[in-house]
C-alpha cells in the first residue's frame, strides 16, 4: 500500500483527499493542511516511488505503471481507511489520476478539484515528451526534470514551485522516473477520452493565468462540460497554483466544496 497521512477533524464525516503530481510528494500540500483541517478530515497520499512510498528494488522491476493501476493504489487506501466517498484535490498529473479514479469508481468521488489540470498536450509539451523519450536512458533523470520544470514554470515568480518539485524529484530513483515517464505513451488517448466525456461529478478547475501550456485546453473543456464544470483562474500565477497562490487557491476550493 502506498504511504498516506491523515489529519482528523472529529466534528466532520467528510474527507478531502490530496493527490500530488509526478516528481512531487504529499509535502507540496503543506499550505493547505491547516485551512482544510478546520472543516474536513484530510488525507494526503504519496504516489508510487514518491515521498515515503519508496519502492524496493525487488518490486521496482515487477510493477507496471498504468493510470488504472495508480488509481487503484488510491482506492486501496480509501478501502483500508473505510472512506466510502471523498472530495479529491489534485495538482498537475495528479488531476489525471483523480479523473481516472472517477471513471472507474464514480460513486467514490464526491467532487473533483483540478489544480494545474492537464487535459491536452500542446505542441510544446509533445516536443518535451519526445525529447524525454529520446534521452531518458542517456541523461540523468534530474537533468531532464529540471529542464521540464523550467519549460513548464519559466518565470521568476515560479521559482518556489520549481525548487519544491526539483527537491522532491531528487528522492526518485532513475528507474522510477523512467517508469513514470513511460506513462506518457498512453496519455494522449486517455486525455482525449477525458475531453470528450463529461462525468456527472462537480468539478472545479483551478488554473494560473500564466499556465500557458495547459490553460487554453482547460478553457475549451469547461465550455463544453458546462453542466458539471467550473473554472477559476488565479492571476499572476503559474502551473503549481496551490504553492504559488495558496490563499486564493484555498479560498476558491473551500468555497466550492462547501456547496457540494
């Protein structure tokens, strides 16, 4: 089972589950815990190979990483804790896992909050993936990760987010990075399906206005998924909205969850 941390609120029966992105860990939510714990039970997860969910060398060769398998990792924790239904808050690649979980087990997802959501790989991100695939066995993964971080979060104001994710990525193994990177082979058909199919689950997209790689596609999806989806754009903010603008992020997300 992947590593998890819970923060209980004895006055609430509702849960909010936080899912980080690739290369991060549950520590990226440190600016959310206090505000959310005031009203809800909080569940933080470390995805496979991240944070305290370090895989052993023995299991590293056996495990195959697919979006379905990673979503089932999350479900295993929910079942273990006897959480029947939860609000889910994700960032970056974590939003893909939340949507995958909702596809497979819609009755377990009360609402979805997608921070820095990835719904389509634009031309620049497609080029990044091809470069990564070409050099993933040649260059140290941290070199590639730093390059990706600078392309996705290029501005001076994004420095804190870049540094946080790069420092967390240092804890990964090279083989672990390669396994996660191989997920990109199945990402396009998965994202195409997500864009086409609207789920009957309340969804809030929280995006930074400077998230130039992913915001345009999210705008289009919200227009077509208008029955279930809303978009909140944070000004002067890049991809990792919960770190760069935590107050605006927390206020928007809590306001949304309170109504669900």
